[in-house]
């Protein structure tokens, strides 16, 4: 089982890998955020990609999500764990808590960049449950164990489930926006995870976000407005914990996937593949090639 790791703010490298090499890919959708770092971690093949690039040079709205996920698929990755910084919209979700969202709400304007379909092929994947429940349970157990064994139970809680509202950024929310999101019942807010979840579903990859809470957004009047300095201070503690969870997770993935993710495209493609332009078929071959050859 090959594991893909998308590193967010503060997570630009992954220690503990053996047999390390960099893999540079060109994709039909342009360049991924950076080179993929390949290695072995607890006997598991891992491909690590910092979504903002090393040195944090790419804005959330500039991330080439299609290239990033296509690259994972081309490299044979089957499960993707996304690590990202988020703001809390609930009093009970404190900075340093880990949230494993099960739902999303889209507030972006980049819909055309969030699908592999188009250019002569139409597909509609099921997205009612946008994250992989099986992978989430493994991450939940692994993160919970890490928190307990590191003696962090007083400062860190692992919360499985909840709704991630994906805003566009790069500015943080206004107080009006933050309060509306709270009224709608959302749990956390971030700028990157939803496109990854959509594209992983189309690529038939299992996907789960590990959202590390850094702040209370700006809805708490008693709190300072969110600043980069505030987030970085919490990130330093979050990143070391995220790396520990990843290290443990790498040795716990099942040998085969027992979920619906590997078959997400089985009934999703509406277009007769004989009518799809050759260039589109070639670009999407890592995703749909098995349906061309079997159909």
C-alpha cells in the first residue's frame, strides 16, 4: 500500500524516511507543487509532497491540485493523508486539537480546477461522503494513541468527523463571515482540503484530512485577530505531532482497500469513451485506463 502525504503550512519535509529520492513529474495539467519525496517509512512506501512548495511559495488559490493528485495516481499511491492548518469555529475545538473532517462546504470559485473531467469527457462522482471512512478510522486510532503515549491528552484532543468550510483566501475571514459559518454549524475553516478531496475521489484514491487547529478564526471577540505569528507559534507544536502520527500510520495501513474509493468511477463516466478526444484519453489514462481496457 503506497501512502501519499500532502504537507500543509509548516510541514515541508518528513523525517525518518529511508532510501530517500526525489521524483520530479510533468503532468498533463502542469507542474505539481514540488518534487515528490519518496522513501520507506515503517516498511511502507511513502510519497510526500508539500502543497505550498518548500519555502511556502504557493498561495492556496495558486495550488495546482490537479497536477498534485494526478502525480500521486501516476506514482501508484492508493491512500492520501492531507495535513493542514485550520481555524476553529466551535468553542470546544481548541488550538492544537486534531480534527478529521467527514464533510465539506465549498466557498471557493475554482470549480473548473477541482475536476479532471471536461475537454470532451463528462463524469459525475458520488460525493455525499467526501472522505474515506475506513482511512479516517485508522487515522483516528493512530492519532489517539500518539496523543496518549506522548502525554498530550490535556492539551490535544482527536475529533473524528465534522464539517470543513473551504474558503478561498489568502486573507482570513471577516468577523461577519466567521459568524455566519458558525450559525450554519460548520466546525473548522481552511483554504486547501476540498479540491484535494474532490480530485482524490475522481482518481479513486482514499482521502482523509488531518486538520490541525491553530486558532479560533476571528469570531471570538475576546481573542486577537488571527495573525501569521499566532498561527506559526501553534504550528510548531502541531507539526511535530503530525509527523509522529504519520510515522505510526505508515505501519498500519491495510494490505488491501476495503472501501468504495477504488471503484468511484465505475458508474460515474457519462460519455462513451469512443467519443472522447485522444488527447483527453491520454491525459486521463492513469485514472480511466482500466475502464477503457476492460470496457
